[in-house]
C-alpha cells in the first residue's frame, strides 16, 4: 500500500529560499523526512501567487526523500478565512480526486493552512469524503538539532480508542435508559428498538411514526425523545402534544393551524395554533389516523415546506418542528378505506416503530411494577412495598396468559395505585392482591378480542391464511397452552376424553405435532 498525504502549502511557515532554511522546521518538508513514515506521494495545494514557493518545497522534498512524488494543485482562495469558500473548494477537490483506498492510504495534513482550512480537513475526513486519517506535525522541542519534529496520526474511527469508546458506550446506555425512563427492560426486542430510536432521533430530524395499542407508552416515549433532544441542545422550543381524536370539524383546522380574527363566527381574535407553538420544538400528533383528509393535506405541506396557511389568512406562516406521530390504527387499511392519505403515510413512514403492548412484554412486568411503586411513593411521600408472598401472587397472575392488560401500562399503573392506596402502613398484602386480581378479572371479562392468541402469535397476515373453519379450534388450543405450565399439562386438558380410551397416550407428542402443523412450537407459546 502506498501512503499519500494531502496538504496545503504553508505560505509563512514553509517559506524560505536561503541556505539557512534547512535550520528551520518546515512542515511539508518535515512530513517527508520522518524516519518511520514513507510518503509516496504528496498532493500539495497552493494558489498561483505562491507557485515559486511551491517549486522550492518540491525540490527540497526531492533532495531529502527521493521516493516522494509531489503533485501540485492550484486552488485560489479569495479569502482563506471564509469557511463557505474554503470548504466548497476543498470539497470540490475531494469529489474530483481519484481515491483508491484498496491501493493507497491517505493522510490529511492538519498542520498548515488557516484554522478554517484545518477544520475543513477534519470535516471532510470525518465524513469520509477523504477516505483516510488525519496527520498533525509539531516542531522539535527545545534545542533539538533534528528539525524534523514529531508527528501524530489521528484515526477518526473512535471505536479504536478504548477510553473514548467506553465513554460513547456509556453515553449510549444513558440515552437509551433515558428513553426507557430508567427502567431496565428485560425484553430483547424492545431493547433493540429503543437503541435504534435513540440513534435515529439524535442523528435525524425526520418524522417518526409510533404504532401500538392505547396505553403502550407512545406519548411517554415521545416526551422522553423531546427531553433527550433538548438535553443535547438539538431543539430549543416546547413539547406540544395533540390528541387528534379530539379535533373535529372547523375546530381541528383552527386548533392545528391557527386562525385570523373574523375568520369565522366566534373568532374574535387571532389564534396562534399548535403547529406554530411547536416552532423549534417537538410536535407529537397522537392518534393521527383520526384527522380528517383536509387536515392531513395541510399537515403534509407543513412537514415538507415548514409552511402552512392559518384559517382565514391569505399569507403563509412558518414553523420548523420535529414531528412524531402516533396511532393505534392500521393506516394502510385506512388508506384502502379512503380515510387516510397515502402520500402522508409515505412521508411519515421513514422511521416507523411498533411499541408492543404489555401482554407482549410480560418479562418487563416485574421491573415496571417496581417502577410504578416508586412513582407512587414519590408522588405521595410515603414508602410502599409488597410482602414477599403478595408480590409472588401478583406477578404469577400478571405474567400469566390470563392477564389481558387491555389498557397496557395504564392498566398496570392503575392497578398499583389501587393496591398502594388500600395498603396499611405502606405494606401491600396478599388480601389486597387477591381483591385486585378479582377486580382485574371482572374488568377484563369479555374484553378479549376475537382470535387474540392467534393474532398475538401469528400476526394478521398469517391469520388471514387460515381457513375460518380452523380458527376457533386453533384459538382454543392456544388459549389452553398459554394458561398451562407445560406441554404435557396442556395436552392432558385438550385430550381429556380421547386419552381415556388409549392404553398409553402421549398427550405432549400429539399436541406438539398439532402445533407444528401451524408452524408453532411450545417455545413460541412459552415466550408469550
């Protein structure tokens, strides 16, 4: 591999024609004098006014490093301190250069040029427009007669630096825990999703679409995203949350986009509107699927152009906001039904994440119980705890297939609040837990959606491939399995009659084969 250095001529520090120039440190000459660094080619950038100096430097390099080829590039900077001009010129140079990273390694010299030039080298190398590393030279120390000085190569792949990598890893964990409100989730898929959301919202201001059932935490996650971006100084404005399901008729347009005085009956003064209130901040449009088509069209323009027209106004206003949208509806079905705009979904669908309901995160119920207990204690200034038997009883029920958690985390929060309120001396007992379980069973009676186990385990697409004749039986089998402790226990319940006529029955094997027919296994069920 050849080593190629890209450098700007130092019009002051590289200067000199007399013989005593060899007693001075000249960075571009010193670059090619290093004992342990062979520069095969130096791409030397200079302007026309300093052509003579560039020629001297080229000849001097040839005398100390015969193997180094110097290639001259003329770039005339009108103002070398103008960032826009310098960056554009160096970017054009990089775009036109025939980089061959498989054959050559590249070093961008930070030592010469204005501070603006040095910053531009950093940016171009960090963004991989120059596929290499940075090199920084420094003059000899004290009275060292060796005028070569020293050099340091800087690799912008920070993962190679242990201390920096450790700090970045800690900051990433801090960011993801921030989004999870400090709860250490045990759900691998949820962890991965939050990791990706954290990367996206820090690196991009594109819209984010959060899907999931009511109570799954969309609003809480949107607020935490806002607080994370605010803490990193990426946004300056406010968090504005809108429940689109509450916006109907003319009030929807006025609430979202504002209005001018006299725009309609009752408009006695100008109204700013929620989109303008979110300027420089974050706008969370919850239940965006409930908006009317006219409002959707204006939202689309506001996302794309950052401009919209208040009701009754003939002049656009602007608002630059980060958008997060949430819905519990299937927006593609809404498009087919004609109630949602396909172009709006296309604009929202760049980053889409589906938040699982609590019933799909049963391994997170225990840490969320601790979180809700701690939150209640902070709000009421009193310590609350379960006795050991009560906690085990509650978790056995909460983590079982019997617990529907129809309202997801709202149900769990309300459940903990009720038990904490009834506790004497801040201690939740088995009796309190038993009463709460009865209350939850009554609340959820008849609330299970048709084929809920099938939907949960197979999803809507695979469910649609199963004949209506087979669905009730498979749903019943899955419900029994979800409430059973083992494959054998579920088999005994399901084959309770036929097993009596067999001299030796293997209920577990029969059930295993039945599940396999539908592409399922006991491991699939036990993870739910």
